[in-house]
């Protein structure tokens, strides 16, 4: 991202006015409108000169000779970094969002689906939510339930109350009492362990501990599969909002974005590249690593499930986005999501 050189105060005021007006109306902004609506003390000629300078330095562009000006990606970036005021969600939106989360399902998937739905509704963009990720999943509790003498239901609870269940055939008959003793021993020894920790433990088991070795091996494999699968999961909602944005009336552009949303893996890879050097990251137009997103903006933050597990939440829309409003509403839903997941884990 290029380093922005501060603009003179009057140019900043005019750029702010152009971005603010254009993001609401979608109509190129001319000097006469600026003079009448924002700068009654300035002449149209003075405003035209400032607009020409902003076009020349790449902050604005003029679609047609006789048209007004619209922001470029560089203009939006300057606005977000230096000029944007966050618009706190009005009380009715904040109240409605809180009420939705008070009725949140008591499981991870339901809460994330709710987060995506609420965020799409209150931002009128497409919402994006990834599953929570830690460096590696860690074991909270293991239960072993006998289904018959040679099959066991393994109930694995990972930190954050993530539940994994698997039915395993056993190499020889094992009673429920033996399974319970085995589970008790494992819970004492492997609480907080990762899949790699379990694999290391296999080397310390005696050869005759056949059932325990088999079960530990399968639990480690289950954690490995979970860690690899969750990195590609991206929930989204609000695709219908795209049809209300004139930028997506171009069918080829719309199809390209829809394909990216539905395919998932490429979008997940793009989200994983976000460094989150700020609490909310705004990625505008050609700043996006994916070519399919070069005419879109992303507003992203994280939510917290535990000290080690966090997920990404945000929206995708056109670069003509009401950034101050969207940033504040993404923050709101992130906070509500974190609170719901904390209640789930307690």
C-alpha cells in the first residue's frame, strides 16, 4: 500500500464531500452541487480548480468530460485513513441486533450463521464469517461410550466447546468400565494437548496397550482433519444485496463475484492473507490480492471464541461503500458474536 502524503485542508474537505455524497447517491459530484450544498463561501471556479488538482493527483476521476467527479481507490483510501468519521449504529439497529443474539442457538454453527445474517441485514452488503481458528485445536475433554463390545463412540470436546464425534470399531472386545478408566486416564494426561502432542504420546505407549493406542491415533487424526477443514469454511449471507447496487448490474462482474463466494477456497485463502494490523481492516479495490475482488471493498475484523481461537467477520461490497457506517456495524456484530460464543463456552 502506497504511503499517503497529507493533502491541504481545503482539498481534504472537498474530497470528504465528494466521497460522502457519492457513496450515498451513486451520482458523480459536480462543482455546482458542492458549492450549493457544502461550500457556500467558495466559488464554483475555485472548487473546479481543486477538483482538477484531485483528479490530477489520482484521488478523483471524471467518468465523462461533462460529468462530475467520483472517488478512485486512492481517494477512498485517503478518506478511510484520514477523513472518515464512524457512524455509530442508531439505537433501533443496535437494539434489534442484540435481541437477535439473545435468541442465538446454543452451538457454534448456529451462532456464526446468525452473525452472517445480522451483519448482511444491517450493512446491506454481503457478509463473510470464517470458523474460529487457533494455531492448533486443543483437547478439553474425551468421553468413550461403548456401543457394543467391539465398537466405541468417541466424544471429543475441543477448547471452545467444539464437539467432534466418531464411532470406531475396536480390535478386540472392551467393556464400558475399561473404556471409562481409559477416558479418565486420557483426560488427566492430554487436556490441552494438540493433535501433534497426541501423536508424540503414541511413542510412549506400550505395545500391549492396543486399544488405547488405536483410540489415541484416531483422535489425533480427527483433530488433524478438523484443523485442515475449518480453514476453508467461509459462511456468507446477503448476496441479494448485490442486486440493489448499480455496480453489479454488469452481469459478468456479478457472476465473477458469485463464483468466488460459492467456490469458497479462493476467498478463504484471500481472507487468510489479511494481517489485521488494525482492529478493523479496510481493503479497497486493487489492494485486494484476488483479481475477482479488484472492484470491491472488504471491511474485516475478528471475533473471539477463546484466548487462542479467533475468526474473521466482515463484509464485501462495491468500493462505493458507506465506510464509516459499515465499519461501526461490523464492530458491533463482532462484539455480539464474541459475547455469544463466550456464553457458549461458559
